[in-house]
């Protein structure tokens, strides 16, 4: 039986420095994205000497929300970050949409609470990354990721 995302200890025991673990992590995160209905692009990247070893880059797109995760040993192989952004290839058009406070809290972005069109999830481990990805994709699927374009700025 394979690892499931809810198996926190087994999930966190994976290390992106090992090829088999990178592939397993990518497959788990792809499965999570598919569950929410995201479009996923996978890119296998060669080593970048002096920077990181081989990696797998995953790009998720759902309802105008884009997210990128790079599974590599850049941070020691035991965690990664998620970069959230507007995906202009979807239905949101070319206008820049700010994420809602709900979205920022869901994905764990602890930055400025001012409205912004980007967010970053910096979880401490792979389980936290999967949780942040799940929360962000869930919010996107439910149409709660973006503030209305005509919403007044927070004061």
C-alpha cells in the first residue's frame, strides 16, 4: 500500500534529494490537484550545479489561481514553498485580481494583510505543503480566492 497524504509521518519521511521520493511526492501532489479539478503541468528539471540537484516542478491552475511547487533539495529536500499567483489563461481575463483574506489565511501567507495578487506558502514540511495546497485549491474551486474587482481597498 502506498503513502497517503494524511499519513503525516510517512509523508514527511520523504526527501526530495532522492529521485524515488521526488517522484512519489510529485505523484501525491498531482493526485491532490486532480481531486480538486486543477490542470497540472509537470516539468522534470536537470541539476543546476551550485544551486540544487534534479527537481520536479509542478504548476497547478484552477479558476484563475496558479500555484507553482518545485520539489528539489534546495531547502534540504524536506520541504518546499508554494508560489500563488493569478493565472491569466483562465476565465479571469487580463485584469489583476487580489486574493481574499480567506485565501491568504487558508494558504498560510503570513505577509502583509493588504490586498495583493500574489501569495506564498512557507510550510515547515511536506505534510504542511500538501495542506496548504489543498486549502488553496479548495478555495479556488469554491470561487472564494479573489476579491471582486470593484471591492473597496481595506483600510
